[in-house]
């Protein structure tokens, strides 16, 4: 299995691992366009080479939609930490380059994750009461004994003016939480953050799930998106809860990319996770599993009643035809319809990753996906 902390590259050349040591400035102008960064690269990058990896949930404002995705290898003039992409509502797979975020890296990353190369991973977007918030993960590469240091960062758009491709972003200048890999015998990390809002007695409460190796959850401050009690993850603490691990408690227990979808009408929270390996193109073995709970912080169980902390997880999506290694789930809604999104490795495009969508239905209290999958568009991107 390849390193589970690898990131997608846009060219097949060795990566240059550069420490993120620059100091942030307060954003006064919109972040750079992604196309302007691509155009200045020494590598000729065209639409046929475009990739989308670890997409956030889809955010809709008016007739435009936005996602944020993992940054690429810091080489050939590319220095984006996170990318955004956009489309018109109903644009199917026709996503277009948006903005390049974190050309200047937040100063806290140099202190907490000194071996990070400058690319940030698996962002999440949340729109609440007109405020657009970005969460993202910063990981060192697996180069230190005991495992990498990993953190979740928070940024926000100064306004929705210019949505979706002309936004100004400001970082919180401190991490939400970090995990020091060497502190734990089992592999733990603060990657792939996702947030969700509670219902019923948890109405207006905001929660976070994050992690690789173990999925953990906690409550956040609904205004700052920081941990509610100001506490970083601590296995022995009172503010974080273990929610899921992988297929077994033995050798193959990796899990990551958790996303929780609240469904008040059914009365459950549904947690989607990934088992298997990503980031290996057509050799990726990702598949999406699901469990549910009446409590936002679990326990989550699958259709057989098996706890996801004991290897439970009902399979929802797996490799089929040219859609290889589906992973990193989320849900968006259009009227009464719901759509399930995930990234995949496209066998037709030499394993380049993209975002897919399938309509989401519910049967007997469990998610079911329609067969039709929207993938990379046949027509030329523009």
C-alpha cells in the first residue's frame, strides 16, 4: 500500500519537499486566480490535465457553485496551498479553475508542521448565515519517527462579494487542533476535516469530524469554528470522541475522509468514511462505507448493527468501470433533491482525479445511490 499521506501530483516528476516558512499578510484583495498560476508554471498544464482531489461539499449561491480541493505538489512554479473550482448550477462535471489560496502560508504551519511541503489537504466549506468558512488540513510528509504532525486550519471569506471566483480569504492565524503523531502508538492524524450542524436537542450546535487511522469528533464554537472549549485533541481528554476505525483492529484498520450528513426527517446522522488507499491513480483501492447514529457524536453502527469503532461500515460505493477508488464523500441539495459527491481516479484519463455525483435516495432508513454517475465532461472545459 502506498503512503496514505501522499498527495496528488500534476506532473510525473519527483516532488520537492519545501518547508512552509513564510509569514501571512492580512488579505486586502481577492486571492490569485488559479488560471494565472497555471499559466506561469514551467509545466504546460491544459484542461486535459486538470485534476480535482478531495473536494469539499458543494456550496451554492445564486446560480453559481463552489468547491475547494487539495493543493498539488509544490513544483514547476506552483505554490497554491488549496484550490477552488466553480461551475454554473446544473453544469454537471464541467468544473472550472477558480482561485489559488495560501500562496503565502500561515505562519503557524512552520511551527506546528515544519515538514509540510506547502500543499494543504482535503478542505471543507460551510456556508451559514451569509458567512463562508473554510477548514483544511496541514500534514507533514511521513518523514519523522512515530508519524507526522498534522493540524486542522480555519479561514473565512471576508464577504460573498465576488462569489465564486473572486473571493478574499483570511486565515484564523492559529490551528483549530493538531495531533503529534509520535504521541500515539496507533496511527492518528488531524486530516480531512468536515463540519455539520445538529438537529433536535442539538439544534444550532456545530460539530467537527476529522482524522486518519481513527476518526474523532468534537463540538465547535458556531461563530469561530474553533473547538468549543479551546482544547486540542487529547485521547484521554473530555472534549473529543473516537467515532470510527477501519476494517479490523489488526493490520488493516486505516480509515479517513469522514463526512457526517444530518437527516432530521429520518432522525439519524449518517457518517461516510473511506477504507483503503487513495492517491495511487488507477491502483487506488478507496471505497466508501457508511454508518448511522441518533447522536451527533455516535456511536455509529452499520446495517448489521456493528459499531464503526469495531470495524463496522456498510459499503455504499466502490470501483466500477472507469471510476476507480471513489472517496471523500459529501452531500448537496437542490430543491427536494439530494446529490452525493465523491472524487475518483479516471481510468480514461490515465488516473487523473475528478469529482463525480450521483443522486441520493433513502430506503428503509439507509442511503441508496441512483445508477447514473456524472463524471468528467465529454465536452472541452473552458
